[in-house]
């Protein structure tokens, strides 16, 4: 009998320890639940409204010495707390004031590390904390998760981790994603119950994460190795490298540090992925004491239109006269900046010397006289080789910022380079636009002078491909833009229906209607927002320019009125005392009701920019009309195939 009692007690003790190693937390509204289990590894799952969405996930890190995170983990203690606070955004991509509300599970393990889980109303996230205070190498990180059978992905498949991260989102069953297939972030998954968007933020001193398949419904992390040697690639030595030697680890690190947040936005409402601020909330806070000098705005951009101006008495091109023409256009239309893109330097590597045909100092002086700031394009490779002297020179000339291009890497050195550029530019009060870049990963909150990132298959691709379809342009707001602002470069005035579209490098056009392009200025987030068309064409389309230039590039409040990934989107955004609405659709014409209840009391004037009646034959056809509305008014956004709809709403006095 005693033996049986001892066995029973042993079983009860084992059950107690098993349950003690399992923790559950819920989002503040109770809809999302995380379950964390500590056994021989750390595993977790997530549910939405009682439905298991992420069935099984594993988290861990392997190091060159001492404790590996998640290997036979021993819990020392844990805490669960609820937090609710307000974050004021210095540069407001969506909302100027963000409610940061979550439930946090913090587990402290033997071996001097922690794992923090947070449950938000719009998703979950986790982050490892190293408290060991020692130098060592990160061999690998285990980020693995499994979805229910039948799940699919909108998968930005990559061919190499040396990439601009400008991809189409391929609709794939997870079982069709093989072990050789991998993607950049962010990436979206669809179950029969909901959608999950996976990305990362607070990425510092660590490589960016890629995700690979397994031929089943499990996805695993993949990282670029630590680069030991990179050499110039023949023919493009100014901007392209071949990585010839890598370490057997992914990062060098020292203890007492936080690793990136692994972020999972979870919702059964597609609008959530546009409204969510999770990547900003989880990023490191602003470190700049003075931010008054940071001025978002629109940019008259040259490269898309190949400096193709007409009606002038000089040869258009890379010369002083052409750029004074751009500055004059910007000044007349209250456009804050002009970019001098590739061609202003003596060569792409001699970036402290001018193209003999361009007097850059005179252009900066002339711009200042006209109220227009100048932003200078530069390749990353020569900039990295001589960073501080180059930035100090640009500042001394009077430039307002830099646009850095062709980074193409995601390894630890490159991630650190982004931060170094942001930090040194902030010291000199220079704005930063990362082009040829990986996705936003939290740096923009820590250094709000970081205005924008490319990392998106954008408008410039119309110069050489037929990939920028209306379906693509209504997919990226839900996926790529969930990570942060995107330098899509809208504003094309030569608009064609797919049947009429033709590739032209020097006279590019866009697919979809004129109203589709105009709506991007409300839908797409970019504190430095390009106007990509030739000023000569914009002068002929002054009515459209006048509408676009009324639209801000930063916002106080964002509401998504309608949203379906890859199908349509309607966004309402507020700035000062005005509301702005932008709607876009794919190849299907749509009529969507606009709920104006957010307006509050009073009477309002609504200026509408919409597809014209003949837009099916001429995609440039549009109409502008003005209505008097109030919060109870019934308004319909009528959009043609590949069309758009925009409105500017002003309260009447």
C-alpha cells in the first residue's frame, strides 16, 4: 500500500511540475490567447476566439558557449502583468497617439536569460533577453511555427538573401513551400479562420530573419551568416558585392541585451493589418532630444521620369538648368523637397565631387531661396567607406537629407550600418530615406529622422515590367506596409488599363486609373512621399497636382473603412481639422459605401476625386466634384476596374 501511495505521490508531483511549466496569457480584450509550455524546449501556441491559429511554435537560440536558450529550459520565476500607456509618435505614420495596451508574460530561466511574451488585441510577440554579460557568437536562432492543415501564404519568395526585398506575394499552399523555398518579411498566412502576418521589429546589432518552408504547414527561420569577406562584383563594383567568406555563426554579441521582437499580427478582419501599430509599439523609443528639425513632406523626384522635361530652351538631363526647373515646379506647388538622384556626382564612387554639368551648391542655394530642400542620392558602398566626412560635407553644402541605395544585405554588419547612418545623420540634422533596403524593423521610432524604406515592389518597376498590377497595389498595404512606411513612389500621370499598358524606361506609365494613383497618397504611408512624374506633365495636369498637394504625409488618426487583401481598400486619415479618404480596387469595379460617422457634428465640404465615366477606354479620365455632407450622409465610392476614389473633407465654418 505504501509503495502504491509513493508512486501516486510521484505522479502528482510530476503533474504539478508539468503544469507549473505551462503558462497562459490573454490579450486585454480576451480574444487572443497565448499558451507557453516549457519541457525539453520552449514551445507555444496562439488562439483567436477559441480557435487554434498557431498550433505549435518553438523558440530558442544556440550560442558558441554557455547556456543555449530553450534547451532543457529551467524556469526560475515568472510574472504576468497588464500594461496600458500612451505612445506619442514623433513622426506619425498612422496615428500621432498610440494606445499601447497588452498583457505580458515574462519568464526568467536558469542560465541568465528571459523570454517575454506579449498579447495585444491585434497580435502577439516574443523577445529573448540575454543577461549573461559575456561575449559569444550566436550560432542559430530557432523560430518555428505550425499552422492548421489547409493554410496558405502570400509568400514574398526570394532567390537569394542578397536582395532588394522587392517581391510579388505568391499565393501558395504551405504544403507547396519546400525546404529550398524561402521568403523575406513581412509575410502573411491564411487559415480557414483568420490571417496572421509575421515580421520583426527592434532589430539591432543582429541579422534580419528570413522564413523557409518544409513541404508541410511548418515554417522555420533562416538567417544570413556573419560576413567575413565581400568583394566587388565585376561590372557593378560601385554597388554590388559578392560575399566570398562567411562565418559559421549569424552574429557576434555580448550579454545584457535584447534580441528582436518576433511579431505576429492576428485578425479575422483584414483592416487590422493596416491599422496596427505593433511594429512601432515594440520598437525602441526615440533617443533624440531635439526633433523639431525633422520635417516630413512631398518630394519632386527625377529618376522615374528620366529627367524628361519638355517646352524648355535647354537640353534636359543631368544639368543645373533641369534641376532648377524641378525646384521651380516644387516651389510653385509647395512641395517641400527635390531629390537629386543618380547622376549628380562626378561618378557613383566619387561622391564628394560634382558632375561637371551640375552646380550642386548653387542648386541647394537656389532651392533654399525658393523654399525647397535638396535631398542627395548616394550609393551605400562608397558612403560606408567614408561615412562621416561625406555626411559632414553634404551638411556643409546645405543638403536636407540623403537617400541611400543598394544595401541589398540583411546580415549583422548591414543592420548595424543602417543604425550608424541614422545616428550620424541625426547628429547632423539630416533626413534618411533607405532605398534598395530591407523592410522597416523599428529603427524609425528610435531615430525619427529615418523617414522611409523601399523594400517594396514599387512604381519604378513599371519602367521594365508588367508586375505592378492593381491587384499588387491593393495587396502591399496589408502586408508590406504592416512593417512600416514604404517608398512606393506614386504619382504617375500616364495611366493605362492593362490592355493598353506598355513598358517604357524613359516614358513610363502605370497600370490602373489616374484616380488609383491619386488614392495612393492617402492609402500609402510615407513621411517622405514621392511625386514621380515629370514636372512638364504635372504642369499639364495642374488640377490633379492641386488635389495631391493638399494631402499630408503624416497623420493624427487612421481608420480603415473597408479592406480585403488583394481586392480593395478604403482608408480614412485625419490631419489637423481635415479628413482624407483614399480608396483603391483591383481589376474588379466596385461600389463601396462610405460611413462618415467619424466626422462628428456639423456640416462639411467633401471634395472628391474619382474615376471618370470614360475611364474604361482612357484610364486618365477623372472627375472632381464637391458635396456638402455630415456624419449621416450616404456617400458611395464608385471605382472602375483598377480604379480609385479620394476625398478631402473640410468642416464648414
